[in-house]
C-alpha cells in the first residue's frame, strides 16, 4: 500500500462483519508486513551495498541491484536441537516400552522385561540400518558409566536393607572377592589353553596371549547388578538369596576394576613380577576401602547439610542427588570403585537425612530415584540391543562356545566350593536349592560390554572378538537363564519374599534379641558382631546423631522413632485416601471397601465415610495438636539402656518402708476383689475365703515384724462367725480339710499383672 493512495471508501458495515471489517483487517496485516519484511529481508540478504574492484577498492553499488529476501515464515534447524531431541526420543521410547510391557500380563509372566527391551533395541537398530542411516554409538563407555549406571546404583544403595546385608557380609565378601578371582583365573587360564590347541593349524586364536585372556576373564566373570536387579525383582525371591546375589554383584566391582587395570597395564608391559602381584593386592584394598571412605565422607556431608534445610524444604532432595553423584565422580577420578562409593554414601546418609527432611521431600527422593533408575535400566537394555546391531563383530565358534561353557562351569564350581566352606561357619546353612539359585543367578550385563568397549584396539587387536563373545554371554544369561529361573524357582518350591510391613511388635522383639545376645557375648567374654554393633550404636547415639540430626529427634529412642514413622505414614495414607484404602486393624472390622463405596447403596441410610472431609485450616489444627502431644509424650519417655543403669542415690530405708506399704495396699485390694467373687458353689474353696476367716493384712504385718513368710492360720472349729460351724465330728474334719485346701491355693500373685481385674 503506497502512501499516496486514496483511502478506501467508507461503506455501511453489515451485521455479520461485512467487507469493511475484512478490508480493515487486511489493511492492518499489510501495514505490519510493510514495517517488518523490508528490514528483516534486508538483514537476512547478503550485503551487496559495496562491491570490490579488481584493485581492491570498493565502490557503492547502484540502488537498482539490491536484492530483497522474503521473511522466513517457517524454517527448520534440526542440528540446533539434535542432541536433546534424540535423548528425549530415547527416553520416551523406553518409557512407552515399559508401559506396554506391563499392559500385557501374559507377556510379563513369560518373558522378563530385560529380554523384551533387548529385542526392542535389536528392532530399532535394524530399522535404522535398513533406512540407510548410521546407527549411533549409543552405548559408549562414557555415557554408560557417567549417566546411566549411577542412578541404578544409588537407588540400590539408598534403599539397601542394611540389617540382612551386614548379617551376611562374610558370605557376600566370599562370593564377591574369592568367587570373582576364581572365575577370572579359571575362565582366562582355560581359555588360553583352548586357544593353543592344534598349533599345526594356524588360526586367529593362536595370536592370543595369556594376559589378554586373563583380562577377558576378569571382564566376563563379574556378576552385573543391573541384570540381577531386573530379573530378581520380578521373581520375588526370598530376602536371603536376593541379598547374597545382589550384594555380590555390588561388591565385586572393586575386584573387577583392579583386575581390569592390572591386566591392562601388564598386557602393555609384557612382564609380570612378584612385586606387581603384591602391588595388585594393595591396589584392591585401596580401590575398595577408598571407595567406601569417599562415599561415607559425602554421606556425612549430605546429612550435615540437611540439618539446616528446615526453612528451604524445596532443595532438600537436591542435596541427596548432588552429594551422591559427587561421591561417584570423585571415586572415578582417582580410579576407585564408584559403585562402592555410591553404596556407602546412600547407606550412610539415609538414617540422618530422613530424620531431618520433611515427609514430602522423602516422597520426592523415593519416587524420583525409582523413576530415574527404571528409565536408566530400560535405556541400558535397549542400547545393548542397538549396539549389537551396530558394533563390529568377529565371530569364532570355538572361542564363543568355549567362553559360554567355561562361564557356567566356573560359576557352579565356585558357588559349590565356597558354600561348602561358608556352611561350616554359618548358623543358617545354605541348602542345595539356595546354591543352585545363587549359581544360576550369576547374570552378566552391560558393565562387561562397556569395559570391553574401553579397550584400545592397538594393544588388543582381537577386541571385536572379545565384544562378540561378551554379547553372546550376555544374551545367553539374560534370555536363557533369565527366562527359566522363574519356572525353576516355582518347580523347586524355593521360598518367596513375603511382602509384609514391619510391625512395632517385630521391632520390639528384634531390639530385645539384639540386647540379649549382646549381654550374652559380654558375659561369655566373646566379642562377636553383636558386641561391636552395640559399641557402634552407643557411639552413634552419643556423638554422631547430635551432630547430624537437628532438634529433639537426635535424642529420640530408636523404638519411639520407628513408632513415630509408622504412625505418620499410616495417618497420611488415611487422610490422603479419605477412607478409600484398607484401614488399619484399629478401625472397626465392619468397615471395608464394600460399605465405604458400595456398588448399590441402600436407599434407607447411606454409609458415612470413615474419615470425613475436613477444611484445610481444621486439618492443620488437628495435625498441630497431635504433633505437640506426641512430642510431649516423647519428652516424658526415657529409653532403657543397660549402660545407663546406675544406683538410685535417694534409695534409703524410708523408701523401702513406703514401697512395702504400697505393696501391702495393692495386695489387699487384689485379695478383696478375689474374695468377693459371687455365685460359687457351696463346696468350692472360694466359699472358704471370707473376710471373717482370715485378716490378710494383719497376717502380712505380723510376718513383716517377725521377718518370716506369710503364715495363714486357720480359725478354730468353734469360731462363732463361722457359717454352719458345728463342734467336733466328721463335719468338722471335712470343713477343716476344705479350709486347708482353700488356704493351700495362693490365688493370683501380687507381682503378676492381670489382664483385667476380677468382677466384684
């Protein structure tokens, strides 16, 4: 529209808008375009205002040679967002596959989730290859060890059952250290011997030396925690077997790291001396204990930081994640065991952090860790399938088949031999079924693949052969053993895990037994693990909890803290559900899902909700009242501790007199209740117990004065107050016999507490 054009004629506007409204709208659009297209188009067009002469001088271009470029209404720049977009696509694919897997119950009952995810990865890699595109190296070692593995290990370490793990620590260390060393040297040594067969027929296997074979054996011998978690959580095996196999998969990381770096260094040097072996043992101790120390330091720092987060509850979960990841990275920086650092950090920080943070922060940590670890586990198995399609392979039937057979044989021999030694020191022996499940559950996974992927091809020319053999072993253990372990567990009738919440009664008995066993060890002079556990608990209560836990929670006894946690959890579940969940046993037994939300409510009287809806202010007021009352109760309670038993300085003769008087009054009340029981038959001993027959209080006082026991003297046969008393004869003898039988029955003891008093 030119500035000199005449304005459009103003006609009448119709009721529906008419041509005038449309023309006005078009005019506005053209005006806007007139002001925006020309500058943007000129800015996006190449600069042609100056042209250079051949001699280097520039001259102004003529105005009629300026080219105008239209405004790009829609443009595509995929390279700008390629990396985050592809990461989001992979995470979305993993989540959809996990969702679809659980929507088909028949499929999940037959095939483990890990197997299906590997198949999905194979299909995705095949589709990318068929499309003519290059399959991306999705499972490189940097991505795996720095991004995918830490969430899984942190989730396992933070929610690790500490008690069964510590009780079976010796067995777990035997399987993790001695068993892994046995598997590495057995597989590597025999594999080298097989490769040297038939020297007259030269083959590619004759190029393998002993140190590369031992390096391959150390990589392939370690049980993978990701694969164990994926399979064992689906079969719901009992807690003992689960903690044995899973604990072994966690702690053998230190052995694998040391053997890996040791043989990699020796393979480059070519010679091994006795000093190298001695330094290797020291390196194992440094890697394992150093990883635990780094994790414990970061766990204490996280607990100490959470002490001051009462005013900023939003960032409480952030400290848990950041400190844990820093522990893992710090351990990896010094070539220590990052897995053991994460396990130690999660186990150390959890009891103190949960005492400081709010319940919402605890819920956030729990569900975010579960979500993060689940997505990482799903991506690992999908990437494993994609890397199988993409990776360079070198297939050799002899090497691959011998590797699979040697892994199975070494695992069985190692478990059986070590269990024979372990059972000599265990109270609860490992049965033959347990040994079979432990040996059959030695699954390999992506850790072995990533460690082999790190090998330098210049020093290890047969790296592709190693990768192919490792992928074959992973597929065999995950598909064959993972798919058949669940039917075998059901066939052998192995004890399953009981999904039961821990009750306050169980906690009381557990603490009582720990206290009793500690006392027995002290009396016997044998300092076992109960003695050292008690020492650690005393040190924790006296020093550590005061520094790491804020407020009165640091002085709270363990039993009260457990009860407080159970009570809070149960109350929040009831309030959030509004009575829609299964109510605790304290509620009336008539309340159930059917009468809370009946399908066909009776027309006469509707059933009220178990918990009525409360206003927000009223609910907060009730919470404050309950919290304050519970706090007062905790302040009044004193925890019983055998180390704090001291003599009462105010205990003297006067207190003894008061105590004896109180006992006499209580005994008199109990006996009065006992003596006034009605409706007794005439010949029962109870009829003989009348207040007129014997004055128990006088007898008790007389006995106290004479320093003798309680002597109850029957009245003479001719007592005037005696009912039906006749002097002499057989009746007197019979009555005397009844009275003696009555007095020989002591009745309820004064020291035992009755469930309910006798009725008057």
